[in-house]
C-alpha cells in the first residue's frame, strides 16, 4: 500500500484529535485536583486555628470563673453597712466590660466611683 503524502486521512485526524483531547482532559483534571487539595488544606488549617482559638478562650473563661469563685468567699466581708454590695457591682461592671459594653476608661471611672 503506498503511503500518502500531505494531509492525514480520516483515521489519522481522528487519532490526533483523540490524543489532543485526552491530553487536555488529563491536564485539566490534574489542575482541578491540585486546586481542590489546596483549598482543602487551607480549610483544614483554618479549622485547626479556629479550634485552637476556641480552646484558648475556653481556658481563659475557666480561669476567670475559678478566680471569681475564689474571690466569692471574701465578698460578704467587703459589703459595707450601707447595703450596697460593692463586689457584686464590680462583677456586673466586669461583665459589662467583657461583653464590650463598657470601654476600659468607662470601667475605670465606674470602679473609682464605687470604691470611693
């Protein structure tokens, strides 16, 4: 069978098209997998950081509760004869400050007013 010179035949054209399409499909699949892996890694890292922050916040809250409970037995001795419970008022002010309602300056002013 003599070999044709010039343009490829129908089978050659189909084979070339299949090779190009297969290569493009493989490359796009690899790129897609790599992008998904990067996105998953970033998501995992963000979740880890959020868990670490939550654990730190929980530990700080537990320490604050423990400190309040340790200071609670001293509260009755600190109450003045006037009937105003200064410790309870200070705890309320502290809760307002922690909640972000009071700034540091407002908290200090209110505390100074309570203490004299």
